[in-house]
């Protein structure tokens, strides 16, 4: 897809992952690239911080966005924050301009986030923070909007959530789903 075709953003997910060691074999970046090429997700920003055994930090930062797309994303975020703060049209516009300027370098995460993550890491570990744009959801969202649909709820259900439901059911003496 070209930048013109992908001028809108889908739902954005923040994913924070920790690793023992450096976790820098390229497999995860290769998978993110594959997902981007398939139009599933694109990487708004990825910050990977590794703290070696001596406590020194190493940083890797990657984005699938062009500078123009990053500024567009910043403008959207700024405008939404301005709107949420109850701003009038002029204040929302100023917030959009400020958001675009904030992403002029093409990245959401900066030095402050690197140091913040680094402070939280134990020596010999790595953390990655990714902002993922779920491109697959854009056509679905457009169809829902075209039918005057309104989002009522939105949540991710992880396997650990289902295990927790099973543990809760077991504690209450309920039969597991599908058991007679």
C-alpha cells in the first residue's frame, strides 16, 4: 500500500514486552515487517531498550511511518486531546499543530522514555514498547460507520483472562464450559 492509500489510522495498541537478555535476533522485527507488508499492522513507533550487565543502555528505534505520516498522526492525537480538553475550534487546531510538531522527528518515543524504561530494567534485560496501528480494522470501521453503528465496548481478551475465568469457576464449584 502506498502512503496515500494509508492516510488514515486504525485502532492503536500499545504493547510493552520484556525479555531476558538482548532479544535482538531480528525475528520480531521481521514479523512486524511481514505484518506491515500484508496490511495488518504498521509500526507507529517501536522503542527497544537493553540494559547490559554493566548497567549501560542501548536503544533501537523503528517506525513504518514516513515523516509526513508521523506528523499526521501527531496532529490527530493533538486534536483529539484538544477536543477532549473541551477546546474550541481554535484550541483544537493549535493542539493539532503542536502534536504534528512533536512528531517532526518521526517518533513518538524520545530520550525521556528511553531513560524511564532504562531505570525500570534490571541489568541483562530488554524492554520493547510498540505503538501498533491496526490497519486491518479500517475497512471494518468504515462499514460500521456507514451503517450508523456506534462502538459500545472494546477490549482484548487474552488466554490468561480465560484461564482466570476457569479458576474463578472452579473456586465457585461451577462446571467448566462444555462439561455435563
